[in-house]
C-alpha cells in the first residue's frame, strides 16, 4: 500500500493548523512640495518622485502622497494640509517630510525664514511622534544646475543643512536626497541630465506646445530615479520598511 498520499495529506492538515501572523499594515505618508507631488494629467510628463514610489512596496504598505505643488513647511500647515494627516496617522506609520524648494525663495509668498523653517520641521517631527508614527526627514532634491566646468552646483545649501541639523538634534532618520541627487545628476552630466527633467522642445508634447525648459521638476524617468535613491536609503539605513519592499520575482 502506498502511504505517501496519506502522509502528504496529514502534513498539509498539520501545517494548516498553524496560524502565521500577518505583517501589520501601515501607511507611509509623503508630505512636501511639487518635486514629490502627484501631478495633474494636463502637466504630463511632469512627474513627482512620490508617484513611482508607491509601486515599491508590498500589500502591507499604503503610500499616501499628500505633497502639493508650491507648498512650504509653513503653508502646508496654514492651509490645513497637515491636520488631516495627523488625524489619520496610526502607530507604526512612517512620515517622509521633504520641504525647502519654496521655503527658501524670498520672492515667494511661501517663504519661511531659516528659524521658521527649523521650527516647522520640528513641529512635524513632534506631532508625528505624538501619534507614535516614525518621522523621516528628507533634504530637498537637487535642481539641475551646472557651473561652467560642468560640475553640479549646490542649490539648497542653507535649507538642506537645516534639515540635517534638525535630524541630528531630534534624532530623526535622515535621507539626504539633496546630496544623493547631486551625485546622480553629475553622473548623467550637464546634457545627459536633461533627460531626467521636464525638458521638451516646441511641439514635442501637446501639453507644452511652446516647449519646456524645467530644471526643477522631473519627467517619468527622473522621478523614478529619484524615488530609487530614497528606496536605496531606506534599505541602507534599515529604517524598518525594507522587509516590505516588493521582492523581485525569480524564474
């Protein structure tokens, strides 16, 4: 008598009697400005790096991108964009905080002084921790700017340094996207890096009939490459999200 089928059936029944705990579902909140935000179709191919970022994680993670065009640390709070995030935030959630582009420009209504910028960053950190969520500070992603010799230039020196200072003082995880993106842009070079940004010739795309020469906002490729930099830091720093990153299929 062949007992193998009976043995296999018994083994399956034994295994099914064990309950394996499911990984707790969490939300990764993205708050920031236009370089991270979800874009309106009429602005395509402009793409915020938060858009491809949602595809990196398994079903235990919801990426909720609340970043908005033109916002600073101050205007994001004053316009009521932060409050619904804190209301829905749960213990164990992550909050990726990236501002600076609009805070640092004195001619914009969203301008915040250096002291105000630091204060608002500290507010985001403290309120996230109050809800037992995990804040992660992100320096502002680099603009495309090269000097005459073809070397990438720092475009967020003061405000990126404030983010680093707050991260150190508050003992918060830091993703230095400013530095990482500068390295990436330098590797592409002055001309090659245009392929990462919303750069279009006249007539190339119906959304921009007169063309576009944007050195701040990304196209799909650029957004994905910036999102990959953030993902690499999550892995390298072991921020606790790496186990939830989608594993590549093996054949």
